[in-house]
C-alpha cells in the first residue's frame, strides 16, 4: 500500500541500484508476478514493465520467455494486465508486444527524452479503471458476428474509449450485445442495441480500414509468436 514510509523505501531502493550491463527479463517477472497470488479480487492487477534492451541472462529465447511469463500469470489464479514500455532503440519489439498482447496490456515504444512525460500520462489513465476484465456477448439470433478485434477485449479506463471492430451478415438489421466486467469490486453489465444500416454510405467506408488495421495488428502478433 502507498504510504510515505513505503515511498521513501522505494526511492531509497532505486537510488542504490547500479547498472551491471545485464538484462534479466525472466528474473524481473519471477519476482513481480507471484506477488499477485494473494491480491484481493476487487483491485486492478497491473504490472508496468520497462525495458531498455533484450535479455542477456536468464531465459533468452523469445518464445520460451513469453511462455514462462504466461505460466507465471496462470499460477497466480488472477487476471493480470501487463503494460510494456520499450525505452530507446535496443529493445525486442516482438517480445514486448507478445507479453502485452497475451496479458491484456499494450506495448509502447518511447525515446529516453520523452519517457517521463509518456509514463505520467499512462499512469493518469490507469489510475481510474471503469471496467476491468470485460467480455462481450452477442445475440446471435440476429446473425453471427465474426472476426471481432481485438480478440481480447481491453480494460476501459476513465477518459478512454473501447474500440471493437467485427463483421456481420449484410442482411442483419440490428445487433443486441452485452458488455460485462467488474468495477470497484462489483459486477457491471451494460446492454446495447445497434441499428445497422442496410444502405452502403460512402462516408462510412473508413470503418473497413479501421477493421483491416486491427486485423493486421492481430496477424502481426500471431506472426511474432
């Protein structure tokens, strides 16, 4: 828990860190992830992972390291969100993207000079979760919805949007769907009804590009695996 004493201990710990020229990504997650085993159910379990390079000690292979992180998360019995920040030019993009994608987070690349501002903006977003571990279900009697992206529905935070793109049969007139998740320890459920136009409108052609972009991002994540 945050207290002035714990803050001072953390700052003192950071001040005494020394650079030894090694990068143990597996060791960092070995220490961080098991701490969530006893986390209460009504909190957002978030790891912010910062990396300036590629692993040089511990597990070095990308696929093996991703599987190791996922196994550690599974062992906690908790849903964790891992947000990765690659700082500088020497990071492994495939590794950070896959860890974040598998664990409901995002991967961000940032220059050293911009790092402080980016991290402050990120914390301002995640400190106010609105809907955690969300899921979406559709009334399939109206027609099947397919190729919905992102495959894992992202958490929703104050001031952010939830963007989901999918395909539906052209003869479908409307779609009923439900979004569920948790907030402040309570289960939340929202029902929506979307009226779909049967007329193609030129001004809406950009929607196909958004869907295509999200599918390409999904395929790139699969490729990195």
